[in-house]
C-alpha cells in the first residue's frame, strides 16, 4: 500500500518548524531529509526513523518495523501529533546520521 499525500502533508506540517526538511518520492513512499541527511521516511502511512542511539533513547518502547520487504528495520514514531517531541527527536538524531553522499 502506498502512502497518501495527505499523510505526507501532515508529517511535513508537524516538522515545519525545523526548517530544513525535504522529501523525495520513491515508489509510492517518501524519504524524509533533515539538513540534507536521511532521517527516515513515510512507509504505508507510518513515519519511521533510523534507529540511532538517540532515537532509541527518546523512544525506548518504539517498535522496530520494516519499511518494505528486504529493508533494514526502523523505529516507528507513534506520537506523531507532538511537534515538540518530533523537533527534539530529529535534532537529537542529526549528528549521528552520515553525511549525504557526493554525487558524481
């Protein structure tokens, strides 16, 4: 099942105060970028983030879920309605994420 544009718009609105948020559509799903780094994505209308140390600390009970068959597990963000928490989460994660790869 592909994610809806309405869910994407909701998540982007929740993250809008962070500023440097972007996304890329990929096969009916959406990769979410913060400051040019991939933080996670929207898969089957679920907001999943990379399981960084800080994300695990901030969401110790978050389930690990597969975004799609064959992918690495990611943490599901279930309190998507809390803008303050989402800002804290992404800001905590950003330094633990790899820099974007240089394009050739």
